[in-house]
């Protein structure tokens, strides 16, 4: 041990100290070899002191924090207990049946969709509850991940305590409200026939099943003949409590028939063919296009010109409202005789133009007939306009009457 210490200090050469206390220190140009050791020792002492002070400060801060948590835990915290309870109430909801909740669909499967309603567990929307109409998959109702809507709670799954939701129930209530509004406005709606019984037919209106008694159908068709057809309907009774929705095709057709004028052109669809002509559906009303009114050229077989499902434009020739019979014509709409046989597309395109020309010819013919009958009798106090309309004599007309001998004859267009 002594030998080792001797080796360590052997290289140190410290000059002897002066024996006299008054001796002046010898100034040397180079630092003393022993100073680095003294500086290192001083630095270590300062570091230890600093660490000790920091430990004391941390201990004091910890003790102060402990005292605050024990005596005043909410001091200096902006989020109070009341705020926390209020936040819980915001995301808490009543899970009773009939409660409406907002949710977001985050996953769909073959049987329905999982919905996030910000509860402790997700909710489930079965496919049969996704829409008022019958769908096999929620995608048919436009429901995909990310879909957001308001749902209604209709039950609870006891296996995992998750809620069962529905959109159909909400749409069902809205459909009844819509039907009540349409009934109040007395408007005509379209209903698709899906079935029937001995008393009438069943039609879908606004997603609801409505009943149309046979007494309220304008045609003599059977329920089987009306399946999958769309009929114009009006509301007779809308009773949500009794789940009664009664409709009338006859009332709807009364409004439509009032708008059918002789000589007007309407679009129709061929329903069926007979040896004597074709029955045409013109917006829920069935009219007869007689074989003699199909074309100026002779038609021996109706099926060579028309087929069920064909769409065409027809002119109203007559309308018996009491018997519900309408006579139609495409012959009057032919630009040239035989076009319905050779070029039915041209007849469709020129129908309105030809109908207007036909009405003008009729008006001119009526004017000529009235002129022949009237020959303008001044004592009657009436005059005949160029449109064939009788009106009171005006002061600017000559007293001797009008000269009708120059009226040109009606020309074929």
C-alpha cells in the first residue's frame, strides 16, 4: 500500500516553502502542477450541494401537492365536478323503447348494420327495420358505413345488452303524416297494385298499403289484370289509429277526364289487342283505338301494327263520361295516309303538329257551316268572326254586314 502511494506521488515536484513568513512568493510563468486536482474537488462539492438542494425542493413540492390533493383537490382546476356530471348527462340517454337517438353506422353485414350511438356498447339495425319498403340488405336502403341518421329504440338484445334500432318505424309515422297532408290538399297520387281480394285491390302509396274497393275503380278490370299496374288515386279515408287507408281511382279519374278535351293528344300504352282494335291506357283511363281509326290505309290485322306495351300518341275523338268510354284515333295524326303502318315513329313525332292542323280544319269547317246558316243577319245583332265565333255587332263593322264570299276553302295540310 505504501509503495503504491509512493509511486503516485513520486512524479509530483512541489517547491519548498520559504521559511520566512515575510518572504515574497516567487512568481512563476507556468501554473502549479497541483491546481487541477483542487478545481475538480471544488466542482464535485458544488454539484453535490446543488443536487441536495434540488432534492429538498422536489420533496417540498411533492408535500405541497399531497396536501392540496388531500385538503382542496379541485383548487385551480377549471373542469368542476358539476361539469363532469353535465358531460355524462350529455352522452347518456334513455334506452327505453320509443326513445330516439342519433347514431352513425360503422359496419354492415348480411343481416343489418352496427350503429355507434355513443353508448357503452354499439346498437344494431336489422335489415327488416332499415326501410319502410321490404329490402334484403341495408345497402338497398342506402345505408353504408358513415351513414348518420336519427333512429328509434325498439328493443334490447338480452345476450349482450345492446339496443335494437329501427328506421322503418320513423318512416312509417312520416308516411301517415304525408298521406294526411295529401288528403287535405286533395291531390292525385300514383299507387302500384300488389294484390287484391273479392272486395277490391291493394295498392302501395307512400310506402303504405291502401285499399281500393272495386266500386271505386273506373274500369271493369279484375284484380289479376291490375296487378303491377300504377293507378291514379285519391284519398278517401286516412286513419292511422285504425290503420285504415282507403283510396279511390274513380275520384282521381274524374279530375283527369275533366281535362280530356275532344281533339286533344295524349300519350298512351297499348294494353291488349282485339280483332276490332286495341285498348290503350291513357293515364289510368282505358280508351279504344278502333281498327278503322289506326290508319287511312286498311289494317286487316291489328297485331301487324301494334303490340302490347307499345307507347304511342292518340287523339281523343269522343268521351262518354257516364259510361266511361273513350274513342281514340291515330289515323287523324298521320302526316300522310298509311304512316302508322310504314313509319309509326314519324306519326309520334308529328302528332301535336297534325292535331293542331286538324283542329284548325274543324274550326274552319264550323265557320263555313255557321256562315251558310247565318249569312249575317243584321237584325240579330250578331256577327261572325274569322274563327267562326258569334259575337255582338261592333260599331266598326259596316251596317250592311260582312262579305263572306271571299273566305278561302279549308286546304289539306
